C-alpha cells in the first residue's frame, strides 16, 4: 500500500535490518493489557491464576495463527501466488473471527484436559478479549487498513477527530471512513458493559455469550461500511454472516441456560475453577 505523505510511519523501531512495526507493538500491548485484567479478576475471585496463565500461553499464539489462517484462506487467490507473504503477519491481515474460533477451540480442549469449566474460564477472560480487540484496532490504524468507504475531510473534521487521525485516513489521495475507530469505540463501550454485567445476577457462561453478542452486533453494522471485507459470496460479507450466526447461537444458549437453571450465578462462582459445565 502506498502511504500518503501525511501518514504516520508504520515502523516503530528500526534496528539495522530489523523493523519493529507499530502493528506488532500495539497487538502485543493489547495482549499484555488483556492478561493483566484477567489476572486481576482471577485474584479477586480467588481462582487459580496458574490455570489461567497456562491457558493464555496456548490460546494467544494459537489465536494469532488461526486469525492469519482464516484471513489467508479467504484471500487465497492472492496468497497462492505470494506464498512468501503468508507469514508476514506484521503487515496486517488477520481476522478476529479466526482468532475467536482458534481461542475457543483451544479453551475447550484445555478445559477438558484440566477438568475445569470452560464457561467459567470464558467468563473470566471475556472483558479482556473485548478490550484487547479495542486496542488492537489501532494496529489497523497504523497500517491504514480496516477503513471504510471514501468520505471528505470536512466530514472527518465534523466528528471532532484529532488531525493525526484525519491525516492517517488520507490514503492515495482519498479520505476514508475510520471504521477502525468506530469498532474500537464500540468495543470500549462493550468492555464497560461487561464490567457492569458481571456485577449482576447472570449465570455462568452468560458473560462470555454477552461479549459475543455485543461484539457481533457492532461488527455486523461496521463491516457493512468497510471496503476490504472478506467475502463469502459476491454479495455476502463473511464477517456479517458469522456475526448473525454468533448472535443467534448466543441468544439461544442464554435462553437454554435460563430455562434449565443448572448452573451457578457468576457472582457466586468464585472459589477455584469448577469441575463441570
């Protein structure tokens, strides 16, 4: 991608022939923040932090790899002729839904091996996931990707955005919608909502499902504004299709939990990791 003269330098540090990009720095920062928040909640709820750390040691790299695999598969028409670029994740090109799929599968397998509750693990890290996504979108900002359709500088200035964001949205002579910012703000609000929800009488598993619903609703609408979507068909965006499925499944599962009533409330579920459900 040809960056405009006004664009921020995507390289954070240059050490000889080694370039450390802001994209990687921001993603790494998001992971650290997510880990610290999860560990703080684990301490407060008197659960085994070692189990949580062990999970994250596996889940984080697998999530990044699966996010890249997901993206590459849907852009295979390009990558089949540029195989050497598949590993260049620092240039961008990961899909959050791929990361979510990879991390959930990892957590399910991990919980079975450790004989602990997947839902309790998922609830514990739900707020961490959404705030990490909010931070991670700024990596897209530095790479001038994940933006929306063309707009005007006047429109961007009407949003009272600082100049560095407005200028970064100027790509190849055109201003674009800062959809990365819309999603980041949506996720920050979602983080606050989850912090409030976990103080209420929700059942085990419902906090994580609430995260899935909140993120998916926002992603559905924001995805419709983007110009770089992965497409399922010529007219259907993959992220929108998956968002609809995730919302439907999550709502159905919450309804099932409420009808069955065989699990503890989140606020009462704090003494170690449960051995079932």
